[in-house]
């Protein structure tokens, strides 16, 4: 099994600052270095531009730097022309710093949509990693998405419709079951949300060079929250369920998950030290017999 640890690097939660760059990420890197493993960091282009050497240094250590919007904006609310402009500008900044094309993109706050995917594909991205399959946390934090999921659940699940509306060439195992939801009920476009077991594939083959790499989930997504709140014994059960239901595992957390957040209730009750400790235990538990890779490695392996 391959495991992909992914981290969104951005302004600290409830703050205008970037304390996580000075304090949080070094703690995280200490942990990654302890196991000699690599991760993927999604960063808004303007933040890359603000601290180019910081991220060049991360890249030199072997980690992957991918894009997380231009300035951490939502993409689903933008007009097409603006989406295009912002992605092009982000790519330009990335190329100036790293002297190569970015491979991956994650839309801030899961705000990916059909138009943005097409723009990414046109701009030679290899993958998008914005989706989190249906899970109960979305109900709490993204009620609109939950409603879309419900719409999709009761709508037609015929494969023809998906092909017609999505216009993509290949859809591996594209049987639209429970994880489907309507992206835009008015347009009736149905998006496949790749889910671990029901759909039989973990990441979707949009065409042979462009992938959707969703965060792993089994009711609860494989993000920082379960690692903060679950006692180790429960976390172990959860990890085993994920292992049984997934081909590869994609974990997702934020840079500010690794610093103290005085204004965050969650951090007050289940603080970042606890998260770090449980991430350490998780890596240790999954280390034997599995590979920790960057997402670019995954996409390269799939294409070769
Ligand atoms: Zn973000």
C-alpha cells in the first residue's frame, strides 16, 4: 500500500499570521525526517512568492510542492475568465520559482468544479486533489455539499448520463452509486466522487494524464480531526478500516494544525501536541510494508 501525506500550507486559522511556517512545519518536518518519508504540500502561489526560499528548501528535501489557488480563494464562485486568469498566474509564479510545471492542485475549501478541472487539464496539471469523498464532517462544515450529495443520491445513476455530461473519455469503473452528487442541480451535471469501496476505485482516471486524487475516507475523512480526537485504540481500528477499504491512503491536514490555536475550540480540547503524537503513532503503525510517497509519484507510477 502507498500512503500519501498531504498538507495545505496557508495563513494561520483565525489569524493574519504565518506562525505555522516558523513553528508548525518544522515540527512536522522533524517527524517526517524521523521516518525519512516525503509529503506533498499544497501552497497558494502568492505565499510561494512571499517565501520562495522556504519552499525551494522544502522541495530540495524531496517533498512535493503543489498549488493551492493563487491567494487561497474559492474557485467555484469565480467567473470562468477569472478562474483561468488565476490559475495561469499561479502557474507562472510556480514556474519562476521552481523552474518547472506544477503537477498538482487542490482548490481551497474543496471548491473545485468542472470548469476549474478543465482549466487545470489545459494547463498541463497531472492531478487535482480537491475532493473528499462523502463523510459526516461535510455535513457539519459544508452543508451545501451535503445537500448536493443527497440530490445525487436520488438522481439517475446511469453511466450514459455521466459520460454525456462530463464529456470525458475514460471513466474507470464508472458506475455512479452513492458517492455521486450533482455539482450544479440546474445544469444537471453529475460528478463522480470517487469513493473507496462502492465505486471500486480510489482515484478517478479523467483522461490518461489527469487524475482526481481524493482524500481517503470511511464516513470520517482521513484528516487531522480523527487524529486529534480519537484515543489511540479507536484510531487503530479506524486505520485498519481504512486499510481494508482503500488501495492507497491519502491523509490531509493544514499547516496551522501543528501550532497552538488559542481561538480554536478543537485545539483547546485536543491540542496540536496530541495531533503530532498521534500522527507519529500513525506513521509508525503504517510504516512497515508500506511506502510513503508524494502524489506526483503516484501519478507518475500510474502513467508509466
Ligand atoms: Zn486551504
